[in-house]
């Protein structure tokens, strides 16, 4: 028997399991992992907001800190949404397995697997891009410290990094490296959870699209010319059974999509608010910079945050639109296929 989790969601499992966020059997150890991770993330956000109460914090510093802090809040909410909905996601993964086990027609299995593999390829692609980004980020941040040891010079390679961190986050030079490491590790871990969760949800929605396509396939098989041309009781029973099977999986897909959204929409409401706030603050931060050519690093960070959020919003809306299109295609197949088939049947009876 094919295991849906191992075949299509294995990469998501690899990323989420070390953090205790993989939706499987929950134990005391996994709960401890998840709580430890959430505390680690919250400590970084709390430290950033605490900078707002420093006497040196002016308007420019406050804008920079809020832009960065809201971005981390958005990522944290995504992690919490996954944590509190673990049982729900586990239930729906079990349902996907149950639906797959019910399929007997090899063409229907091929349709289901086509969408499953598409979700898996998307997951691998985004994970590779994320790892490349994390690796590049680590090289940019930590290479100056390595160069100070390997190729020392009169002026430290890390002086620019130290000035930027102390300037933006009002951190003393004594502790800036610890803060930088904490910030970098937190951001990398949260992005890993974000990618793993987003791709897992998109893969689930891809399976729903596959269910709609299977419904269309069953309707087309019920309305084949051969069955309609040879009009007898046996063929009528076959047609009725195929239509019933088509309606059944279409109903399951509709219920699956509605139930899934009803379960997670409350949690993701806060994610949407955090995303809008983060996007607004970063846009405001760009226009507030007086000399963009002199503050290239800051402009680049704002643009990177904005572009990543816009891409995420685009993918979320595209996935929802794709489900709508697949659902509508079932009704089109019902109308067009049935009309052509009945026309052929009536023409052959003349």
C-alpha cells in the first residue's frame, strides 16, 4: 500500500520533525520541542521591541525596528498556526490516504499521483531555493569573521557589520555578535517552518484539485458514446453507477476544501493581519529613507521582505483560484460532455 506521507510529504516531515511541528503522533518530547522553539522565536521578537524603549531610539530607529519585528511576528504566527492545528492537519492527511486507498482505476490513480508529485516538486524547489538563500546569508554574515582569522589586516573585516547592527538595533558592541547570531538562526528556522508549512498546505490543495479532476474523468467515462449508443438496462446501470461515483468524489472534494478552510481560517486571520502590517511598515520604511543610495543595505532588506511577502500572497491566491477553476471544470464537463453524448445518442436513434 502506498503511503501518502512518505511519497509526497517526506521533505516536509524532514524539516518539521526536529522542531516538533510535524503533524503526527504527539508526545511529551515533541511538545517540549515545539514550546522550546516558540520561546526561542518569541525571545528574539521581545528583544527587538525592547529596543523601542531605549533613550537613543528615535523615529528612524523605531521604523527600522518595527519593520524587522513585524516580519518576525508574521513568521512566528505561521509557526503557531501550524502548532495549534497539528491535529487538524494530521486528520486531513489521513483523509487523503483514505481517498487514495479507495481508488481502483489506474487512470484515476495516475491523476491523483500527478497532482501529488507536482506538490512534491514544488516543495523540493522551494526548499532548494531556501537553502541556497540561507547558505548565501551565512557566507555574507560570517565570512568577515573568518577572514579576520585567516587574513588579518589593520582594519577588521567585521567593522561594517558591527556598525550596521549597532546602528539599526541599538545594541552595544559588546553583545552585537550574540544578537546577530540569534537573529540569523531565528530567521533561518522560521523560514524553514514557513516553507515546509506553506508547501504542505499547497500540496494538500493540489490533491483536492486532483479529486475534482477525477470527478470530471468519471463523468466523461459515464457519458461515453459506446454506452449511450447501445441503449439497454445494463448500460443504464453502468452509467448511473459512474455518475454516482463522480458525484461522490466531487462531494468529498467540496467538503474537504470547506472543512479544511473552516478549521484553519481563524488562525490564519491573524497571519493576514501581521502580513498586511509588515508589508505596510516596510513600504513606509523605503519611502522614509532620505538617501537611498547611501543606505543600500537597508533598501535591499526592505525590498527583500516586500518581495517575499508578495510572492507568498500570489502563491496563496493562485492556489485558491486553481481549486475554484477545477471545481468549475466539473460543471463544464457535466454540461458539455452530457450534451454532446446525448446528441450523438439521439442522432444514432434516427
